[in-house]
């Protein structure tokens, strides 16, 4: 297994950027530890570590919107990765938007620009 | 100034993803604190906080490869940003590659796939 450098932060986490493998859109950023890295490689589905719930988190385990890994890129310092993914359900964000980055800074304010794909109330029951 | 949530990590840093505004290529990930966020907005050039040197870091201050901000996206939790940038000099990585993510995982090994734009020895003297 390719070794990443999990020593840079006290909690042993490094950021993983999920990017749509077709459009190049940045969908979300989450964190991985050694266990989630191993699980991602083994399962072929993006698996993170949630800092709030403090557990392994297979993206899409509640919503069904899993992320199939198409390609993995590793940065020059071995402490950040890009997961190029096929986003099932076309939405990565728990708010129902296609990407977590659905707000753009315009004239000092945040303006919603991203597409809303589903209603969270229909999904998280 | 748009408020971001710098409280999620002990060191008051959040990740900023630099993405080429034309190609969508992810160029690098670095960290910002409140001061670098303010400086980025004021100057229009991506300004990070280096964890190793522990200081404000205007990207390109040594190499000349600054990042002109074209657009800023903020995520649903206010704790990650995407800087869509015009990468001056066509290379973001200190190794001389266009992107820090110049290695791809293939059959369990990292293979160099990214373009090398300059020789670091010519730049960092």
C-alpha cells in the first residue's frame, strides 16, 4: 500500500479532495486517516474519517450517494490526496447540492450558485 | 469580510484548494488562517499560512509564480475554500511541476504523470 504522511497533524488526519472525474468540479473536502485510506483502496469507494462523529465514514452510507474511485492523485508531500470520483446520485453535499462548494464570493457576500439536486428531508430520515 | 469558521482545528487553520480557473485542474492545497484570508481578499493574490515556517506566505513570493484570484468558493460548513486562480508561470509546485498532484496511483504504485514546467534549481537560488 502506498504510504502517506499522516504525521503532519496531531490527529493523524490528512485532507482528501473529491473531484468529479468527468467535469473536474471540486465536490467536497474531507479527512482520511490510515484506516480510511486502506479501506478506500480496498473497497474502491471513498471512505473518510468524520471529525464530528469520530468514526470511519463511507461516503454515501446514509444517502446512497457513494463515490466510486476512478483515479487517485497524491501530492508532492504525501500529505494530501485527490480522489477523482464518479459521484453516484449526482450530489456530494448533505444540503442536497451537487458540490459542497455551492456558494461563491461576490462583492463581499456569499451568493448561492450551485445546483440543488435533492431535498435533504427526503433522504435523511 | 465573509466570516469563515477557523475554530475546527486547534491551530486556527483551514484548507484552501487552489484550482486552475480555466482547466479545473487542482494545483495544490495549503492552509489559511484569518490573517491570510484577509490578505488574500485585500491583495487578490492567494496568501496562505505555512505550517513549516509558521508565517504568512504569499504564494509565489520566491518563485514569482503568484496566483491571481479569479473566483472564491466557500463550502457548506464555512471551513474549506476553493481559490480559482490564474497560475502565473504555469506551475504551482515547488518541484517545478504544474500541479503538486503530479503522481497517480497505478497498480499500487505512484507513477509520475504531471508536466514539469521549470527546473527548481533555476528558480530557488
